[in-house]
């Protein structure tokens, strides 16, 4: 387990997500441990634990509970966790103004879009879904390597951007599946 | 603290004459299921949660209020029994109108009521004048409060009230207002399926992922939860706020009319047909066929309905609920095989074809060993008991989610999502806005709730006007707007211009719900405050808050005084003494000022204690992980 050194300093709402959860600042994490930490923290800070307290305590509890939930949402999602790590290293995503992607990646995206347009059966859609899923897993592995082993933040940011494209595509794909099932 | 003992007793005797002066005395806490067709109240007695019966031994209170001449009223069974005598003044299923405007009702003419289109929320014109759905609900809540007070021969400390998981902000706010109007200290609003899960999970010591399928009279809710050692984590929730047992009744009614060539000619016929349909539906739950009979104005209708005919007719309804279950599973990132069990809630889940359809989809036997009518109130009572501090060693934590996404209107009538649905609450999301004109000092925001992309397809919650933005060149102001959803699922909004640090002033115009002024006016002439003038009420509230603050500080000092220096302790002690000294004052503002000073003066202490708690949480986990 990592050191509990951060526990000696007072924690503030401005602590990083990793500090708040007593986790090492890295991409790899144990999901069960993260979930257990989240529940342990909420048992301490959730407003329900302060139902008998004064309004100042309740306000504080709300702030902390919100902060703990915010950190948990970010840490449990690999894509958001990777983006957050890059940001902590001073390499923000700049997702809105910087959308230049390698040509090969864009070609693949266009191919997927075409495949999606032509997929009219559940089988075709699920097959495309697993292909996207495989590509996501590979990109996540590369991203993890860039972050935790190479510490190459620029390479990691590139993978995060690619993953964001894939996530958006996956949403469209799932929408299509939903509509097919509801029909 | 020898000097603290005597004043504490005096303090409690002044403000809460009905309660024992011992601050550790049990607080009476109740759970209320405020349902569409009926309502219940439950409480934990001797460690067991149970529904409280009325003087006739009935636990179920029909959600019906009949307004009579001379300011009299009937509530519950007598109101329902005499409904046909005066349908216009007998309000049933008022829950459907909570937080709703007249234009939200698909068929206002299907009701026997004289609706009035009031700003914010529709009203009903009765013998007692205009009544808001909030006031009608408050009558039901007050009746249940009275029942609990009679049972315990004591005042009620606080209540947990349940709402459908799918209730939006306006409907939740309306329920909260009704509690206030009924003189209840609302500890928490919780979702009905979550309450059922608490009752069920604690009763069976269940661990793992469960589904709660709640088919009530007028609404359908589905929640997926993970239960582990007292922590109830809602993973996703969904449903249909306009689908319930009533729709199944309508299927039966249509079948009967088709088979018999009869017609419903008037209000009375419609009401008789519904009653007959309900009786027939109950029989069909245990029999292969049942008689449907109703004495209509065009003659006696009698026909036999086969269970299979009814099931075929109702199949699209059940299918709709199963679609919602699948969606909730997808939202939770789970598959049917991940579900360990499904809890059935609501009287409509007694229908065998509903049970078998749910069992087939989730491939598990439905759990229904608790009374489906009582399970929600029982769960609420357990949570109320916990929040009142009656169970200091028990661990119970609800991590619920926001059921519908929150967004704001952008250009072209589109909605930009700010808080996605199924996010754990409490939660907050910040969004930056800028000005589009030089020197612009105000900004309007329109907040909506719903999953659709167009403003017109979502529910309008409120319009906010941010004022007092420092004048700057167009596009250079950075206004950070924070949307906070608290543990009750209610939204609040704050805004700050980040460059100057100026807090923008926010004017809220709720699209639905009641304004503070409307509530104040209703409270003024509501039954339970009639004898109290405004000052007396303010005084009582100020004293209660002073008590709460004083006692909370005392127990904080008892637990964590070591975090303070002797000087810091002395300062806090002085502030506490000041609160005690001013308690007998007749001026609410003076008491409030002393309470506020104590709150301010203990902020640093509260922060230190919170830090300490967090450290303990992390340290505890580390020990757990290592062992």
C-alpha cells in the first residue's frame, strides 16, 4: 500500500483527488479499494451524518460530500482520470481548441461512422460495438504506459483525445442500439 | 462543564415543553409514505420499524381530503367513502398535481374538479376557496402526524418523507413545502425504491446488487442498488411518472365495455367502472377468470373476463416497464445476470403476469416477503430513526442519485447538459459563461430538467437572472455558475465573476412550485398555525435553531476538545453562554444573531473536526486493507 504521509497535513477542499482519497498520483488503481475509500469518506462527511448539527456544520458537510463525490466520479472513470493526471502535470487537454488528430486515426473514425450508417441489425451493431471496445482497451493500455511508466504527458494527452472521440462514437452507437430495442 | 448542566435543562424546558429535559432522551422520528392512492406513517419502536394504525386499527390512510361546509373537512377513509356525494370537493390522488401547472394535465376535463390556473402550480377551487395541491397534501401529512403524536403521546422530532425516484425538482420542492405546512421538521426526502431497499436489505441482511421494481397506483419506478453493510448505493434509476396500476384498471374497463356493449355516460358511471375494475383485477390475481359487474346508468353491466384476455390487453404496459428496467441496467453498466434479486413494491406487483415478466427478464425470483404496501414507510422510518440520532452505533448511509439530467438553455432552443442523470448526490457542477455585450451587467439563465435535446421537450425549472456583474468588454467576464444538488435532490444555484471575485446576485423565478411569499401566505391561514402569530412562530424557530446549535457545539466539544487550545475553547464557551443568555428574549433577531455568532465562531473548529474525520476514514481503510 502507498504511504499515508499525506495524512499528516491538514486536508483542504483544494487537495487533489488522489490526496483526498489517500491514493498515489498515478493512473493504475484498484477499483475495489477506491470504492471502499469513497464509502469510508462519505460515512464521515455526508450531510446525513450531521442531521443533528448546526447549519454551519451542515454547510461544511455538503461542501465536503460534494467534493468527495466529484473526486470519485473523476477517479473511477479511466478517461477522466487520465485527463486529470495530465492536467495535474501542467498539460491540459485543450479539447475545444486543439482537435488535430493523426490522419490514420481520423480515417478509422470515418470508417466507423460509415459502418454505423450501414448497420441496421442488432448483430451488426454489437459487432461494431466490440470492435470499438477493443480499440478503447488498447488506447487505454497505451495511455496507462505513457502516464505511469514513460511519464510522457504529451503522448498521454494524445491518447486521451483519441479516447474522447471513441467515447462520443460509442454514445451514438448505444443510442442506435436503444432505438432498435425500443422499436 | 458543571456550569453547562443546569442551563441545558432550562433551555430544553423552555423550547420543547413536551420533551424530557434529558438531551439523550429518544427523539420520536417518523417515516411517511405520501402515496398517490394511500399514505402510511411508520416509526421504530423498541428497535422494530412498524406502521402505526389509526384508532380503528387501519394502517392505510386513503389519500383523500373532502372539504365540507362551515370549514369542516374529512380526511382518509370517510372522505373516500362519501366521494360520490360531492366529487368536486373530494380531492383524491392529489399527488398527480404536485408541482404541476394546468397545461401539464393531458385531460383536465377528465377530473371532477374546478381547476384554477395559478402561477407556478394549478389550484383547486373548493368549498374552502382555492387550495393548492401542497395544502391538500399538508392535510394528509398533518393527519398522519396527529396519528403518530397520539400513538406516542409526545411531540414528533422529525420526519422522513418518500417521493417517487422519478420526481423532478418542482415535485420534490412541493412535497417539502407540504411538510413545512403540516408543521413537520423534514429530516430528509428519500426515494421510494431506496426506502424499500433499506427495509428489505436490513431485514434480510442482503449484500450485492439488487433491483427495486415499484409499480404504484400512478407511477412506475425502477432502481438498481448495491447494498453492503449498511451502505445503500443507488447505481441508476428510471421509470415513468405516468404509468401505474390505474392504467391496468383502464385496460380491464375497456375490455368489459367492449364485451358488454355498455357505455359510460357520466362521471358516476366512470367512477363505478373504475371501482369494478379494481375488484376484478384483484380477483384475477388469484383466479383464471373473474366477474366484472357495475350498475351503470344504461343498465347492469355483467361480464366474465378471462385472465389471459386481461394479460394480452395489458401486455404493452408491462412491456413499457421492462424497457425502463433494461435502460436502468444499461445506465448502471450492468447486465441482467448481475442482479442478485428483485424487490417488488406497490400493490400492482401482486399481478402474476407482472411478477413472471420481471422474473423472466432478470432471471431471479421476485422478493416479496415484506408487505408491498408497507415496505416504503418502514424504510423511511428506519432512516428517520437514524437521522434523529436514536441509533448511534448503527451505520446507515444512502448514496442516492439525481434521476433526471439538469441543463441550461443555449442558442436555438437547445439544452446543454450540466448535471447528467444518475450522478450520485449531493453533487455540484460549475459552468463558465461570458458576456456578449460591452458593459453587460446582467445575464439570464434558464434551467431545465430532462433527457431531451430541445428546450420545449424538457421541464422548465427556473429562470435565473444574474445581476451585478462588473461592467467589462464583451467576452472578457468569466462568470462561473455552480449548480448544487443537495442530498434531497433539490437544486440551488450560485454565481461568481471569477476575475473580480464579485458574487452575482441571483433572482430565481421558479417555473413551477410556489414562491416564498405564496408559502408564507398559506402558512398564515393554515390550520396548524392559526393560533400562532408570525412573531411567535419566528421566535419558536429561532429558539429551536439556537438549541440545535448549542447542543451540537456541546457534543462537538465533548468529542474533540483536544483539537482546540485553551483560549479557543474559552472563546467558544463564551459564545455558547451568550446563546443561553439571550434565549429568553422575545426578539427572534437577537436569538438568531447569537446563534449565527456561535456558528461563525465554530467554523474553524468544524473544519478541523471534519479534517480529523476524513483522516480517520482514510487511516481506518488503510488498516483494513493491510490486515
